[in-house]
C-alpha cells in the first residue's frame, strides 16, 4: 500500500529538478560574463593582453602636468629633453608622479625668477638644477 504524496515533497522535487537542469546554464553564463570586459567597471582592462608600457604611462603623467617632451629615453635613468633646450634626468625606480610634480614646480619657479635651467637632475633626494 502506497502512502499519498505530500504536496511539499512534489514542490521540492520540482525545485531540485529545475536546479539540476539550470545550474550548468547559470554557471556557464557567469563564466562568460567574466570574460567580457566592461569599460566603466573600475580595475577592468579592455584587453588584458595589451598593457600600456611604462614609457607610455610616463608620457601620460607628463601630459597631465602640461609638459611636452621633445625626446624621451626610458631606461634605468629616464632622460627627457624639453624645449629650451632643457635636459631632465629622473630615476625610473622612483615615484614618477612625485618627480614630475617636482619638475613642474621647478620649471614654473624658474620662469617666475626669469632663469632658464640647462639641466635638472631629479635622481637624488634634493634636485640638482644647473643654469
């Protein structure tokens, strides 16, 4: 003799069957969404295979401070030639935003004083400015 089935057991079975059928679809959808890059999401790159070089990032930092280099040599020591002719040397291992901010301050200060520097060396703790 069979016992009558409980309606709640039927609901549980239907739910577990639906979960079993749709869980792989949901997982595949989530995995595919991870591969899509959303440009407005912070920390996401459009194409992870293309990383901007350090030289490109440095040029961007210079542009943010309104400095346009004529020539740029990016190695262990960064050598930048600016109009005037002004040669600037920076350490590639230093904080480049701080160094460029210091450079911009020195250039603006020298314009106020009416002196044109020939070279600025920012590789050390204290900048070396040669007029």
